[in-house]
C-alpha cells in the first residue's frame, strides 16, 4: 500500500509528506521521489510473482476524475485511456514535473482558463491555472461520487497547498499506466481482477485516522496497517469489498456504496490501552487483585497489525481472522483398515457354518492409488488403509478376519454396513470453521489446518515486548561488581518470560539514573509494549516515573498482593508500559499474573486465566486478612510444599519451585492436609 506524493524530491532521510510503501509483514519503506518509488514497486512486484504469490498494490489518490472529464480530454469515457493520455504528456524526473503546466493546458482546452484545476504552486504565472479559487469555474462536478460519501476526502482539482490531491493524481496516474503494462496488472474497479497483480485505490484514514497513529510519521504507520489488514482478510470478505460498480470515476476500497465504511475495514485497531485504565474511585487506596485484573482486562485493545504466514510458520501465532477448511477431511470415503471391500447389499447368504465366500475382483485400491473402475456386485477387492472406496464398495472386512486361496475370499459372520470405512468429511466438512480470531495456534492445530488444505494463515504480527532495566546499581552479569552493585537478574528473566509466552522479546538494555538517556532509550525502542522493573515509585532516583508523568502518563497502584504490591501502568507516546517491582520474586509474580494476560490481548489473543487445582498442603501457615499471597511451591510426596523462606529477596526459591500456592484475600490458617490452590508454572507459561 502506497502513500503517494506529487511534490519534490524529499532527500535521503525519511520524512513526512513523502512516499511510503507499506508491506504486510515487513517494515514500511521510504522512497525519496517518484522515480525511486516506481523502480522499487516494480522490484517488489517481480519478487512476489517469482514466489508464485498474487499481489494487491494500493495507492492513496483517485484513479479517476469526476464524470465527463475523461471524454472531454481524450474523447472517451474510459479512465484507462485518460491514464495513457496524461502519461504521454507528463514530464516527471521524480522530483520535478510539468504538472502545473499540464493542468493549465487542460484548463485552456476543456474549460475557459478558470478551471477545473486551480492552485498554481510555482513562482511564475501559468496561463489557464489560477493561483487561488477566486473566480474559479469548474465545468465538471467538484467531487466524484465516492468523495461525496467519504467525508473529509479532498478534491482532485486542487494542485497545491494542504490537501493538493490534484498533483498526486497527475504525477501518479502515469506511474500506474506504466506499472499496468509492465506487470500485466488489472485495475479495480475498471477491470476484472483475473490476473496476478491488482491495482486498487485506498484511503488509509478509513483504517487508521492520522490522529490515532502512534508513529511520528503517520503516513508510514497508516499504509502498513492497511496492508496488514487487507493481507489478513478472509477471501470472501475481500471479495465483498471489491463488489463495486464505478466504471468511470473509480472508487475507494472499503467505502460501501451506501456511504458507510465496511465493517471489515472500520476501526482496524482499538486503542491499545485506555487512558483511564487504572483510574480509581476517590478514596480507594489498596486495590484487590481481582478488581485490578478486571480493570486491566477491560482497558486493553489489540496493539499489532496482521500478516499472512505459511502453515509451517504458524505454530505459536495468534489467529487474526476466521480460518475455514479449504476441503473436507477426509476428502473422500476411504478404508480405515487393510482388508477386503465389497458392497454390503451384494453379500451372498452365509453357508450352514455361517461363512461367507466371495470371488476376488482383479486389482486393488491403495492410498494415493485409487482403483480404476467399479467393483461388480458380489465380488471383493483388495483395499489398503486410506484408499478411496471405489464404486461398488461400501464395507471392508479386516485382513485378520479373512482367509483366501487367491481366487476366493472367505470370512465368518455378517459385518455391519459401512464397517471399517470413513465417510467423506466425517472429521471436518469443507468450509467448516477451524479457528476463530484470537486463538493461539498449537502444533495439533497446525496439523488440522494443513489436513484441510489451508496453506497460508492470517495471524497477528508478533507483539514486540521491550524489556528495560534502570538504575545505577544494576550491572551486567559477568562484569566486575562491588557490594553496592546488583547483577541484572530481572531483564534476562523477563526477556525469557516474554519469549516463552510467544512474543518477540526485545532487549532494550540498561540505563543508569540519567533522565536524558532514559528518554532516548524509550524514544528509540521500536516495540509495541515495554516492561521495566524498579524505578517507577516516587523516590529521588525514580527517573522513570518522573519522566512518564512529565512527558507520557503513569498511574501507580498499590495492589493488595504479596509479593509485588507496587505496580505501575503507563504509556510512552502511546506505547503501553508496565512498571514491575524491582525485586525479582515480585517481578516474576506480577508479570505472570498481570503482564502475561495483558500482553496476550495486546497481541490479538484472549485474556488468559491461570488454571490451578486443589492439592493437600504439606505445610502450615497463618495469614492475616487484606492481601492475597502467592507462595513459591512445588509438589512433593505428602502434597504441595512451600519454600523455606517467604523473603522476596530469596531468588533461589523461584528456581526451586514448580509453581505458586495462591492464598485468598481474607484471614486464613492452613494446616497440613488442608486443600489449597496450586498453580503450576506451566499454567503461567513458565
């Protein structure tokens, strides 16, 4: 998907108001001018075609003009003829073009020199092209039909100034005309999309309004989102979007002809994290665990786009759109065993001893090698497991139940009809829903998808989880350290946890107590969510919390939880940030209980509830009311044992344990043999 520009060369460094190519599943690409963009598009399309893929290329400018313009200019209503007419006259060296002169020439030819184009952006005067709209006279409609429906769309007649779509069209259509011929592209909605390349008109603001973009260059984020949205769209949904009749003016993909935006495109991404997610009623101080989880759950939205991946790369990914079976499983009725097949209705009567004898048919049926022909009534055919049932076979008897002399087959007892066979689609029917959006695919799921003929799967892009350590006292393991230093245990632990949960863990390193360095680290982090540990309180050296309050947003909670009561949630320029406690034991517990389910939702999945089970206690414990407690624990011969110390500084207890014992909020006395809830590490994704 391409964000186009009709302006001058923008230089070597990426900038706003330039040409951006958004590609599903990849980083957006910057093109400094139109010549560079055209060459890169040809290269990209050729690469995709070489891999046997079909390509949709979208551009964010009108593919046609209001009704009547094409005929007035080139003598026919065909917009593609108008493309060629403009292409033959526009001189464009990528950064500079004669677009203003061409607009003036058209004005003089089809109007009276006062329209339809306006907006001379050059210092010199151009005959027929007014600088402003003063005295402007347009012999054609001001807007196309789709632009009258799509509120906020700019007119194609304006050549300069904010919203100068006119320059984009005059410089863009010649590129489209050349691409169309060079790669054999079909143009929507002017031609049937029966080739490997389709050119379509888009308006990225339908999918992600500029104000909702988190990127400092909204165009870059917008075209990437449109590309990912369309790439992950179910074929039947995309086909519905393409059902538009606009043979002369063209249309914006996603705008319904009743003026609404297609639900399939509308609202690509809800806000990843609501502003008020941790807002508490007046007077509330300590927050119970269940209330904190409920508030967090209700505040989250998806933070990533979508892509389509081959089935071999789908395990562990989160489904982005409904996956349906391409064909039935099994695709045809087949044998479930090695044996002998026949028509049950053609069985001869058993003899006095209950034996049935039948002559053998020539040939056999095997998996992948079907029998050619029909089996005559009253005969049996050698058939192997997985072989399609040929005409004349609906029942199979096992090899072990049969005797044969090479001419006749005999077996005892009357088999039931359809014995030892599988019906077509008895497992899965064609077009059955396999998985809905939000499901994280496991290896068995991949087997089912592959068995039903699905080769490529729409999934959410992996959530990029950045992990940052802060503090002067923190040093890297393996370096020289004094007693005043602490080796960084949290960062490798949290990176391992995020990766184990199926996300793309990104090491953001360590930053000392330097606010400028911290700001730079956060600014440069190309991630979807950030995990930090420590530094989010209100102390003199808690630069993270101070910086977030000044330039982002941050709310700290005291959760009625042991260990791990301090938990902060904030955003840095729209990127969600979890401020976990600095103690490794508390960091693990709060990350497992709060960050894990939240990250799954941000990644496009479903909120995760840890599964625990009741086991007898092999320990004694008296607990005060007010806080929920989680004890490091593991299963032993007498029940669940807890670590010898509850001190949150005892990191060895994390490794010793196999899970956590959860003790409820109220007062409690646990005696040996009492049933307690044990949550194994596996249920927390650890």
